[in-house]
């Protein structure tokens, strides 16, 4: 049996953590992050008295919206790799 590793799609990677996302959420500017990392980003900004902005664009970023599409694609990828 030959096992071939497939590259992880870039859309599965959180730009803050550089890891595969577990709970992907989109900011209103359309960028997707892992929830725990973007929420930490927001907390850090608030603690320093700064406006909450997107790390990618600097635009206001709230509210967060769960990215069901990316979450399902990551889940499908995990299911296939565990066969």
C-alpha cells in the first residue's frame, strides 16, 4: 500500500497561526481566520485601546461569521486522509 501525502490547500491555513484551522471564521472584509487566533488578535488590540481591525487589510473586522464552507472542506479533507 502506497500512502501519498497531499499538500494542504492554502485556504485551510490560518494566516495568523499558520496552522490548519479548526474553527474558521470570516471577518467582514472576507478574510478567514481560526476563531481562537483572530479573537486573540482582537483582544490584544482592545487592550491597547486600538480599533479592532483585520490583520490582512486594516479594515474594521467585526462581526465574525462562521465559515461553514471552509469548515466542511477541512472536515472532508481530514476524513479522506484518515481512510
